[in-house]
C-alpha cells in the first residue's frame, strides 16, 4: 500500500479557515468511507479529530470538519487558533484489516 | 479513561531482535482490535500490524511481514510485538493503538517506545 498524498505544509492566520487535502486510490480511500484524521503536536501521540469521513469524537471542537469526494478527502479547520498548529495525518481503512496513512501536513498558524 | 503504555524499546544492532509491550489500564483490551503504528524520526505515521479482538487473527504491512509478530496476553491485559531481523529502516517510535468496537479508526494511543537499530 502506498501512502496517501497530503500537502507537506499549509498555513493560515488566526480566525481564518484552512483545508488539508488527502488523496488516495480506488482501493483505499475511494472504496471506503472510513477516513480518519489525526492531530499530532510535537512530542505527543496522535489524537483522532475526525472519523468515518466527517464525524467528530466527543470533545473535539466543531471547528474541525471533514468531507470526501471520490478518491480525495479533506479536513477543514475554521476559526484558526494558535493551538491548532500541529501535524495532521489522514488515514484510510484499506481492507483486510489494514490501514494506510498520509504523509502528514504541517499546519502553521501565522 | 483508557491508558496505553508501551515499553521494551532500545538500541539494537541490525539483525537483532526486540520485544515491545503495551500495557493497558482503565479498561480491558479483551475484545478490542489492537494495532502497532510506527513513526520514523521526523517522518509520518505507518500502520504495521493488527490483531483481532475475538481471536488471534493477525495482519501485517508488507514492510514487516515475516519479521514481526503481534500477540496479546488477555490475562495480563497487554499487547506485544516481537521484532526479529531488525533493519536500520525499522528505527522509529512505536505506538500501540486501539480500534473501537465497530469502528475503523484509532481511538486510543500510547505515548510510544523508541526503537533504534544501529551498529
């Protein structure tokens, strides 16, 4: 399985919105509506922010939203805050109890 | 609240072996699907292994297939990863991660244990 494709970096100013894309193939992201997004601050473990394309776990801000079209999923963060600065990883179930992650996107809040 | 704590990492020579453990507290691991995910220094996340909750069905990424073995000890509420024939490219922080029942995402993660393969 090849890694999903994410932009290496995105940036935005406080209060703005940003979107991170995640492109897979017809055998993973295109087949399953089982895309999740993880936030990782430096030196910390990943934390799930979105699952099943657009669902938010309890406790995650509604500023985080997800969507999918075809082989591409997207994470949108609205009303950017300083604490949103982190690495973000998309992940797709790929069948046969396997998963594939994206390469990660570094979000900088200017 | 579920807490996962990995241990067993360290420095090992190429070709050597290491056994990682993941201890759970706050909840049983019995019945849950468990995984190992690794992160090479400065790099992204890579899923490497899965073990089913109800039985010992296991799956591996191609990068570790035939060299790594995942197992669980329900009596000790723990997960393990036996790593053999280690290579330099196995150097990474190894996380254990739980998949919630009926879901397909990793809802709880440990803090990771560092494995360094170097001569």
